[in-house]
């Protein structure tokens, strides 16, 4: 029983750490966007298309690999949801690249 409690604490800690890292990255992205908007530096549609497309393929592969484990535990469920959200974000990047072009 004590082993299960210990594993549960580790899993909860890992999930919390993941959330904090995502929050930090998101904040960094918002700061970068703010700086670019203030300085007027336009994005490169070619780079957006290339990296958005590569990221979409990578995230679709990850999503496929994670599909059967998506309900295994909280961390696998979270990983699956993040990959699904990344696919949606990649589609948004590709749409934005088309708009920029």
C-alpha cells in the first residue's frame, strides 16, 4: 500500500511540474509575441509552413502512439490531451501561415 501512495505522489508531482513548465513556456511565448508586435517584425510564412507541417506530422505520430494508453493514468491522459491540443495548434499555425503569405 505504501508503494502505491509513493507512486501516486510521484505521478502527481510529475503532472504538477509539467503544468508549471507549460505555464512558463506559454508566458515566454506571450512575451515574445508582445515584443514582435511592438517592434513590427513580420513572421516568415515559409518558416511557419515548414515547421508547422513538420510539427503536425510529429504530433500526429505521437498521437497515434499514445492512443491506446490515453486512459492508463493521469499522466498518460494528460500527455494524450497535450498531443491532441498540439495537433490543433499546428493546424492553426498552418492556417496563420497561409494568411501571412
